[in-house]
C-alpha cells in the first residue's frame, strides 16, 4: 500500500457519503483506490464497525452511483475500495467530479460540457447543427474539395449527388448537417459560429497595433486567405536567383506557416468564444488558438514523434482527404524542420491557460534562442552589440561590461566561438569577433 495520497489514491478516516465524491472522481478519471481507515498522513485511524461497512459500502455505491467497485478488507481495520475507470460519466447527486492530483474537483461550465462530450464518444465538430439547412451548402466549395481529394478518396468524390457525398463523408446525421459540414462547406459559417474567424495584426509592441485584418469564410477559405494576406501584406520576401530561376523566399517558411495555420483551424476549441490570432511583430510571429493539448501529448513532445489525437476528428479527416495534412502527428516536426532549413531558430510551442501558441522567430540570435544555448547576460549583451555594430573585440567588450575581469570576458568570447555563435577574425592580439 502506498504511504501517501496521489492521483489514484485517497485516504478517509471513516466512511461518509462524502466519500462518494472520490469514488465518482476515480470512475470519471483513470480509476483509483479509496482507503477507509487511514488519516491524511497514512496512519491508521481505528475504523469502527468494519464488518457492517463491508456490506454497506458496496450497496451504497451501487445505489447512489450505479457502479460496483471492489470492496475488501485490506488489514484488520482498513477497507480498500478499488474503482475502475468507466467509459460513461458517473455522477453523484447530479454533479460530476474528476481527480486532479490528490484532490477531487467538481466539473462545471465548459469543463463539464467538454467532459460529457468526450465521454459520449463525440467531438464538437461531430454534433449536428439543427439551425443549418442544405440550401446553405455552397456546391462550388464541394467541387473545389473534390479536386483536392482526387488522390486520397477517388471512389467517393465520383459521387455526383453532393448530399450523398456529404453522407459518405460522415458530415450528415439523419438528414441533418453536422457542425463540421457548416464550417467546411456552408456559404456563411460565421452565421452560426461567430468565433470562427482568423484575426491578423501587425504589432509594433504588445500594446501598439499598426494594422488588422479579419478573415472569414469556410475553413479552407480562411486558410488560403490568411496565408495570402500574410504573404502580400505582412511579411517581407527576399528574392534570390539560382541560375535563371527566381526564388521568392518569405521571411518565415511558407510551408511552416501553412502547417501552423492548419493546426490552429482544425485543433482549436470551437466551443470557446475567442478567435484565432496571428500576431506579426518586428522580430517574431505568433499563431494562437484556444484549445488545450490532449493529456497524452504534453507540449514538450511536439518536437518529437507523437500520436495524432485531433480535437476535431471530422475536420482533421476532411483536411486529410484534401491532402492538406498527414495523419501521423508529424506536422509540428515539419514546422521545426522548415525553420531550421531556412536558417531560422526552432519555433517554440507553448500552452498556457488553455491557449496553444506557436512562436516563429525571425532573428536566429534573439534573446530567447540565446538562452537555450546557456549564455549568461554578458554574452547576450555581446551578441546584441554585434548585431548593432557588426563586430566586437575584447576592448569594446570591456567597455560594454563593467567590473568584470579581462580573463572572464575573454572566456565569454571563446565560449561563444565554441558554440558557433561567433567567429574570430585575426590573431589573438587585437582579435575581432562577428556573428558566425
């Protein structure tokens, strides 16, 4: 027996009906064990009427919660209640609970709605939209989708009746359009989902906004329009020639931006009220969407091989059929690889307060990236100095950093060379340094 409470273990000194909250939470989470007869420190509390409790506890749990856990005598005066995880939601007095660490939390509001939807086996996009009618489906959008999907579902797209086509794509349920079909093929999705837009802004700072664009339409339209607006209005393009071939290189990799926008469109939480935001700063670009990552994929796993667990399975499926995504969970890895290939730093993936953010950096030697190399504040100042003045030497470094020995400063510069951030020019005496 474990000697402390945890995600899957809770102690109670005596049995009270309040214990049913913990049983409900275990059933709604990953299962767990309720130990009756121990205090919070795991010490025996001298449980009374053990024999009667062995009969009463399973009967009470069955009558109040509708489940039958294992109830057994663990030691002389300790009872162990083992609760399995349940695929259906288990309520106590009409309320639902989940286990969070060593605590029991009541689900309310949006968290409750998400929990019940997940337990039902549905995702937000798989639910029917009673308000929408087939007359709102734009057949031009469907015909465009057919062109995209010809390689992946050739037999399905041969269907000439678009209603039957939507049925085969699982976008209709009992003659009613699903939410996914509204977002993908209706002529005005924002009529029902006002939050389904992409807001693009050019920021001079976090509080100073220079210009804003709002992109509406179907998700396919939003993808195409958002990328075109970024390419033509917000981002610079470098022109290079390889022989007689001209190459226009966007300051951030186009394929990486496309992948990140697609991820935001199909993985966002549409039950929320926020919009997708693309913030373009002088030194970085951020793509933000509401929606937590699934617990199976912590944010630090996004730069490694991981499972594909889409929040909106139907949207992801249609984007896959259209050839816009793969179903292997490699999208975020491709984003990283594209940036590295263009000589940019790795982007960051962050999840905070239920918001997923991808951050692209224009400057390889920005402060955030330099910290990843383990540089100290002096070295970061040295790099900033070179970015402004093209070059640094030991003398100018001494003038920049006060009250530090010349020996320490010299080691700083050599460390920057060893990390391939700087390169030295000339011999040791009077040696100068520039960015590698």
